[in-house]
């Protein structure tokens, strides 16, 4: 489970994101309809050509490997006003 924590002087917010939600978002992003809208071949000539199936497989493998790295902090940011964001596996 991915945990996103936002901390301020006045309040704290923790948002747990289960792995099935990550799998669902990968399925949505690599669906044919969304893939065509995001990566139209004529719109972005500088991007490398990656097929939809290759991207889906890569994202699924990434999520699979992230499950083995529990406790790893992916992002930790602290602002000058005391607001902090932390994303942890």
C-alpha cells in the first residue's frame, strides 16, 4: 500500500492508496482510447515510440517490484512554511 501524507501546522492528512488502485490506473492509462489521446504520433515527434502493450507491461512490472520494497520513501518534501509531503511504500 502506498501512503501519501500531507502535514501542515494546523492539520495532517494521510491518504492510503492500495495496489489494486495503481493497477486500475495503469489499465485506464494504457487503454486504447486514452493512449491515442495522450500519445498521438503526429503531435509529439520527439517522444520515443513505445507501444501501448510495452508500456502496460513495464508499469505492471514496476508495481510488482514496488511491492517488494515496503517502507521505502519515494518522495519527501518540506516547504519553508512547514508544509510537508511524504510518499512512502
